[in-house]
C-alpha cells in the first residue's frame, strides 16, 4: 500500500500537521523529521505506534556553512534515496526538501508556508505542486491562500480544549504567572538575531513575578533566575500552560503568535519582520517590543494600561472567521489520492469556545 509522507523540520510544523496525521492509521502514513531541539522526542511521545524516521542532526550546526554542508545537502540526498513512487503517493510539508525530491520523482506534493523569505520561498514554489500561505496583504504570485494562520490548525477551539491539570504539575494558578520562550539562534531563521534576549533582561524582572520558562538551548540554564520554573520537554500540555498564563513573552515568533491566538496578551521580543505577525499585531493581541522596553511593557499590561481583547471573545471571533486548516490539509490529500481517513470527531459547536 502506498503511503502519505509528512516531512517535518521543526516543532511548530509538527504541531501544524499533528491533527492531520492522527486522521490516518499508522500504516497509512510515514513521518520524516530532523533531530533539532526537542522535535524528535516530542514526535515520538505524541505519536506512539507511528513510523518516524529521523534524517539530519542539528548537533552539526555551527553556522550557515555547516548547516548547509552537513545537514541540508546530506539530508536531501538521503531523502532522494528513501522517497520513491512505489512507496509514496503524496507528500505534505511546511518546508521544501521533500517537495524538491517529490518533484524530481513525480510524486504529488503540497506545502504550507507562513514565512515567504527571499531565498527559500522561490525554491519552495519551484518544488511544490501547490504552496499555501495565510492571508497576507502582499501579493505572492503562483501561491494559494488559506484564511488562517498555521498555528490555528491546532489552537482552534475545535481541537484545543485547555485543561487545568498541567497547572497542578507545576503548582501554578491560572493567570498568575508569565510564560516565556527563549529560542536558540543557531538556526537559519534566527542567525541575524541577538542570542539570549530573555536572559539579557532577566535580572530586571521583579522577584515576585512568577515565571515559567521554555528554554530551547539548555546549555545556560543556570544563568537564569533561580526562582524561575524551567520546563523539561516534552511538557504534558504546553498549550494549556500558555493559555492559563497572564502574559506570553517569546524571543521566537511562533510561540508569540501561539500566545496571541490563545487569547493571551503576547509580546514578541525578536527582530524578524513577518507578515504572519502583522495579522495579530493589527488585531491588538500581539505586541512587538524591543528587549530594553519589555519589563516596562509587562508592567503596563499588568496595570491594565495596555488594553487587549477579552480572551474567549477573541478566540470565538477567530473561530467564526478563520478556516479549519486541518480540514483543508485532509481535503487536499483526499482530492489527489482518495483514501480512508479516520479524523477524530471534534465538536465544532461554538458553545464549546466560551
């Protein structure tokens, strides 16, 4: 039996495809990934029984040259050896590498992208049969748009029902702590960004602020304030933990957007200018703040000086307006290759949102 292949390159991409993957029986689908941060153990934890193949290891990443020469190029060659028309009938990605191989071998494939960067995006458009992006204001020739952000595929109230159980694991109370994400700057997305942005301002945080820290690079764990809770991945329910926070602060763009879509006042501390961020900036649930001004901004949020939409009202509005991205993914696969899928019957009643 020919399978569907999903190639995943970092954790937000796994979250994006997770509900679509779970629509298939394990024998119907293969998951390829790269050893990057906690991606592999999280996939293994979340998808027991599914076939997961890890190709490429970011321990070799010491900069752009090593990333290309020791990770990207060898990975494409390995994908070329493993992917063939006898084994796979469709390829799904939010990247470009498996699409390129699929194009060479005549395998139908599509890609979802929310970061149309100058160098990677043209190659993705060349490689994929179809490329989907969110409803950005700028026009991008030869792409299609879906009416949502990628994170909505798993944060929509149709799929995410926040729980309080994870709060008990860390002895936390809802809306009484700040959730912070510090990303590594050793990947291509963040090479131009100052490293350890949160660490550089951590000494300015008042000691009575309760902080939960998701730290991608654990090498300098001991340099953060001793009273901060530093998570050990995989976390049982990371998005419920974010949902119940008072504020989300992230030096990476993905979790900043996630926080905003969860209805939590969110701050992006990085330097990337992204059209995906602009959508939430305009909806006034996300702020982009330079690091030296972040502590003051948090103080203003706590005091109510900065105003944000009510969380449940905001999520209800997005639910009414935005597409179900998981449905879109499954329809695209089914249209090209009719298959039996076993999508979990999530309730779509808007009554579940409030």
